[in-house]
C-alpha cells in the first residue's frame, strides 16, 4: 500500500476538521493528526495523519524500528527532515499549508518539549492572536487525557473512526498501554507502551478539541430576491 498524498488531500479539501500535534523531543517521531467529522454523522470521523522523523533516524542502527521506518517512508506514511534533529519549522509550515486546504477550526498540542514556543509561532503563522487562538495546549495526565480516552473508546466500539488503513497509525494503536487513576479515568502511558504511540496521542488530542470546542457556526444565509 502506498499513499497518494495529492489524491488524499483532494478528497478532504475544504472539509472541516480539528488537529492534534504530538511533538518529539529531538530525534524521534512527530505526528500531526487531523480528524474530519462526517457532515451527516458528526460522531463519525475520518483520520488523516502526517508523521516525520529526522533523516538520520531511519538509518540509525540503534533504532530497532529502522526497517519499519524505511518501509513507511517508501509507502509515503512517514516523511523525514534533514539532519539528526526534527525540524519544527518544516512541520509547522506543513500544518499552515494544510490549514489553507482544510477548514481547521481547532488544534490541540501536547505541552511537552518545545511545545509552548511551537504553539505561539503556529498561532502567529495561522494569523491568530492570543485573544483568538487556533492552537491550544493540552496536558498528558488523566485529568486531560481521561475524557478523550473514554470518548475514543466509545467511537471505536461504535465503528465511528476511519483511519484509512494507515499502517503506521495501526502499529501505534497496537503498542498502546493505558493506566487508570482511582476515579477510573484512563490515559495512555508511553513508559509502559511496547513501542511508539505518538499518532494515538495526536488522535486523542483531536478528540480533546472535539469534546471541548464547539465548531464555528456557518455564516448566516443571505436572502436572495428575484
């Protein structure tokens, strides 16, 4: 399976969506996930994910997923940025380009690593201000991830999530381990997960926006006189 990004983006062009960003620290996967609610069934969502890592990572002998990374890159599901460290500017520019193609009405970002500066710059580049931001920070513990986890589980059980056969996202879903707090709130635990789960975190951040933020109202209809 090989993704045709031109065909895929044309399919979603103009549709409304929310986004979730899970940034890597320096040298690993960064994931940008978009969730497009169905116009007729808003609980049903189509998922589109872009993922990046530094070019050096896919050839690093210490990377136990090296062969898989190379395969996902060949299929178009993983992109690379030059050098040994992830290029945040490159990632941000792609998100801005997507915002011009899709109607992105809210983005959540995991507030780890350099996320605050990334969030500030992305808001500026998307033409937003502190008063009316497009990008919102989100924590990683049960207080923040519990409600999205519960909502994602509900939608999965009701077969309302379509990931389009993305093998990288499927790999991450198989890796996820969750913990719960005394209140019964579940949240993903990267430390005990069997491998990379960044795309699932990005999807949960999308769900966070869907349950926290009302979609923008459509413009009022203008009466036409003949």
